[in-house]
C-alpha cells in the first residue's frame, strides 16, 4: 500500500513519496538509526481506523522509522460494534444490566462480571499474530490500549519479554497516577506512557531502543515505580503530523470513514462526572485552525478515496468557529463530504448550535449529531454541573431534527441524589422527543477515578448519610463499583422502566436515510 510524506500541517499539500526505508539495525556513525517498530492496535473498531495509532505511525515515519501495524480486524478478529439497530433481546439485556431491584442486585453483579470476563479475554488470533511477528523480532513494540485490554496487554507483554523486545504501553487514562501504578509492573512492559506523544514518540522509541533511561520523562511510569513529572497538555496542534492510516484494513470497513480531531479538551470542563477532561488528551481546551482541519480532510480523502468523516472531539462546538468553518468550507476541499460529530448544548449566548447554524451544517454535509443529554431533570443537570438546560436541550433536538440531522444522545441513571421524580422527568422528556431522536445510549452512572464526583464520594465514603456506597476500588480500570445506600423504590423502578421502553422504541428504528452509513458511530 502506498505511503505518504508526513509534512507539518502548515504546508499547503502533502505529496506522495517512496516507501518508508527498510529496517536498519546498523547505520554509519554519522547517520540516524532507523528502527523497526511494531504497533499492536488493541482498539479494534468495526468502522474506522484508530486515530491515536495513525498519529503515532505518522510521527515515527516522519523521523524515518519503519512501522508495521497489527490490526486485529485484518486477521478476522471480531471488532467492537458500538451501537446498532436494537432487537428485543437488546432491550431485555439492558433492563437486566440496569436493574435496581434489591433482591436481583447480586445476580446482576455476577452477570456483569461474567460478561466482562468473556468480552475482555485475550483473543487467540491476536496473540498468535503477535507471536508470529516476534519470530523476526522488531526493535520495539508499542501497545495502544484502553483499560479493558489489561488481559491482552499481560499476555503480549509475556510474549515480548520472552523474545527480548521492549514494550511501551500508552492509553488515554495512564496519566492518572493511580492507574499507572496499577499497570506499570505488568510482565514485559518497559514503560507506561500517559502523555500526548504525537511529537515525542520518535524520541521515546529511540531512547528505548538504544537502551537509554526513560526515567524522568514527562508522563512515563517505569516498572520499578519511578515516574516522571506529569506531561503538559500538547500545544500548537497544527504542528502535529497528519495521521497515517494507510496500513489499516480499509477493504473490511463497510464504509470508508476517516476519524478527525479538530481540538482537544472541552471548553466547559466542569461536568463533575466526566473522565474525558482528566485524560491525557482531554486536559484543557486547545484547538487547531480551521484551515489545518480542512487540509487534513482533503489529504485523507485523497489517500483513502472517501468523503466520509467522523469527528472525535469531546465537543465540536467548544469554539463555535470550528463547526461553522467546517460547514462553510469543506465543500471547497472535499466536494460531497459527509460528516458526524459530538457537541455540547450549553447555555452560552453563542454556542454554534442555533437553528441557522444547524441548517448551515447540514448544507455543508453534516448528517448526524450527538450530545450528552444525561437527564431530563434540571435538578440533576445542575448537580452534575452540566452547564445545560432542559428547555435548551429540547429546542436543540427540535431544531436539529428539523434541519435534517439524525440526533443521538447519551444518558445515564443513578447519579448520586437521583430520585423517582427525577427519573419521571427523564421518561417524560424521552417520550416527548422520541420521534426526533435517532439513537439513545442509556447507561449506569460510572464513578471514574479522579473526577470531582469521585473525590466527593470518597470523602463521604464512611458517612451513613452518603447517597452511594463504594463497594470496590478498581484503580486498574479507573473506576469504582458502587450501590445506592437505599434500594430504589417501586416508583423509581417504574419510571426507569418507562424510560427504557422509550429508549428501545427509538433504537429499534432505522436511522434517517442520509445518516445510515454512520450507524454505530459515536
């Protein structure tokens, strides 16, 4: 497959060049040593390449290193399917997963644990492919992983250790000290990296392969317990390389969709439950220029022969000029482009989501929009410090639907202090807007390590009047298991059942025709 030059974003175009240089175990004393690096992508998505892997690949190749990608999807490993049109079985599985009936909680927790163990067990094909790759050992292995991949990381680390190959592990939550401490001593790991390594990855790999000491590097945790200082958020995002997705199995994706990120972090940055804004890439809001984004989209469209894009920003309207700039400018860079993204329906006078803004976005190719609804109760939204209003959420849904967008929202139940009255309001809200919503993702409240609500709950964990009881800290998963202090009453359970019926009614329908190629995303 053809590879491309990874020029700074400031250049007006990227030109195709020759294949990356072959592996060089030795080089003249005056020249660079080009390393051979194997990237194992455990974030196996069914519909699009992994953005973080594309950035690492681009950074290493720009320095002249040879990169090989192990994508499980390319070896027929079933990929993660985030959402799909629901069946009745999905509805009942959700009801069981979210039950609050006291006598059933033990069985529910056991079912959750068994499902987690089944879903997260290492896939034999992935381990076999890593073992095969190690028959001709690379100079280093990079593992891109989420926290649910611990079992796979453990087994891959053992294989690498037996082959004498150093391993760097990276992921979005390893900047949290508690999480890094629970992972850094897994077998075979040379270091855990909790930093935005877009530009630093060549230096890290070169130090690793030359036998240098990574101690003291920002965001790095070593097996002996030494850690560097926290890595600062990456600035000047226009200087990061254009992601290199050329090695992903494009022929296996049902639709060619390119992931893009216009900025990092969140302009609001106050939701007390949100773990995204404390992750390695989510701390503080930073944005790229509109032109940089449009040029990247143009280049990716050329490389991969597609005009479909998925924006992975925490919220695409942190800077309203971005969503407007994409909508108004993309037609000049990628004719016929279609795209989806997530926004925050906040209370700013100008949040980029007015009725006219949404119509311009549709005219510019936007087909689907997602936002965090969370609850239909204003009391709950205020307790979460969500920065949104029920009435404004309602107006947004109406305006987005009228403009032609497929509207998706996320919600959860169980936030500390939620009552039957709050759940009634949520069910009422869903019923009023069911015909205007395309998909609803309805989850249980998750108590994430390091979030403001985590600290508040932990401070009151021994108090008899605390709303929830922490059952177990799972630092390796950056969360805690919990239960409400008092069993949910019948009124709460009835209201929740009503809400879940509406959720299933919504999710069992087809998406709007214009958005169907994006089903399962966001």
